[in-house]
C-alpha cells in the first residue's frame, strides 16, 4: 500500500456520544480506530471489547502513543480547549465535536497553540470542506446564482419526550445558553459564519414549553454581521413531526436557495430549490450541516490538502453564543 493510501490512526476520546461516533470511525475505510478512551473504565472496556479495539482511561496515554496520529474529541465542551492544547503539544491532529468550547478566549488560545504546532484542527460544525449544505451554497455563489448573501434563516427541531434535569451541562444556563440554541442551533450559526464573515451584534430569546430543565426547550436568535447581512435561527426541542430537519433559506442579491424545503428528516438527498425572479429550479442533493469529514482528514494528512473552512469559523460561533448568553440574561442586543 502506498503511504498516501494508508489509513489514519485515530483515537476516540469521550464515550458518551463518542461511542456512537467511534463505531463510525471503525467502519470508515480511510480511518483506523487505534484506541478508545474514557475516564469511566467500564465504558471504555465495554466499547473496546465490542469493537475489538484497545482501550484506556488516560488521555495522556493516548497522546503518548506514537502510533496515534489524531484524536477525536467527544469530551464535554468546557474541556475542548485544554484537550486541544494537550494534543497540539503532543503533535496530534484533532477532530473536535461541536460546540467548540464554552469560552471564546479559551478556544482562541487553544487554536493559536495548534497553529503554532502546525497540526490540523477540524470540527463537524463547520466541516473543514465545502460538503453537504456548505457545498450547495458555495457552488451557487461561485456560479453567480446567488449574488451576495444578505440573509440566512435556519430552522431545526426535535421532539424530546424526556427533558428532566440530569446534572449534565445541559442543565446549566451558563454552559448551555438558550438550551437548543447551543445544542442544535450552533449548526445554523456556523453555517452562516462560513459565508457571512464577522458577527457584529446578537439578540436571543428563549422559552419553556415542555422542559423541566433549568435551560429552555425553545429559542430563537438574530445576528447582524459586519457586512450588513443577517442570520435568524429558530430551534426547538418541543416540535413533533420530524427530527432535525435542518432547513435553511439563503437569500442573495441575485437569487434565493431553499435547502430541504419540505422539512424532511433522516439521511440521504433532499430537495434544494433555487428561486430567481419567476424562475424556480429544483434538484435532489446531499444536505447537512454536521458531518465528520474523515475523508477530508485523510486528504489533509496523506495528500497535503488543506482545510477550506478554517476552525476560526467555529470560534465565531462560540463568540455568538457568548453574546447570546448575555442577551438572554439582560434582554437586549449585544454588540461584539
């Protein structure tokens, strides 16, 4: 096998949601799941046995393993910056799940450290390449079908039957401002950030419809960008009829894209409609905002490709959520 075709040896760290994603890594033809890691030994041992993969309870041991090239961080958001810094010091590339961090200052410092170390850092929101919904918009822009984007509206929801306090970070209004805004709305936020540039002002609202948590189950967000474009996000954990439809309207000076206009859920291609004056065209296309781009990681590490969407786009998402936290507390618009 040529070196450029060799699988990337990657560790999965944090095995709550990470257990699901570790299975995806194991199944990916360009990845080799080198080790699974969690502080809870039973959890790590059980998943390791299920997948036929070594396990450990020590992140330090993962970073000291010369066979491990990259780490996939599925740890709680408030640990991401520290874990990223440790990976950078060890020369390991990083895949980090959303949200990038609770603290924009901590995230910025970690990113700078990673840049100095020359490692690749990529997230699932935004992905490192123009794939899914990002690719749809990028192609429309490159072909002149949208003109300049002036408005992005994102909608997503789910119906969660059990929203009782469980002691997780989901119960902390500071750690999870706006509830579903941070858990799900961050996808729409980072999607807009990839195309609209620097955020300038943020206003957020929230409400409790069904949730018994200290954090709400219904929220909305408005963001004004430095160039004058706007983003609106509506997100809820109390809407039935589908799960995570991830629908967006991208309005530009030359046309409007509606991604997934039927609010359909699940995997696979969905409708995309382009409106230009009285003309409407539609096609089915793979959409989505939160893919883990392991094909991209392989291209970065084996073929010298570079990320198309930098991790600082996700940093702007953290800055927006920080401003939303203040907006929710003080019931006002917050300048960035």
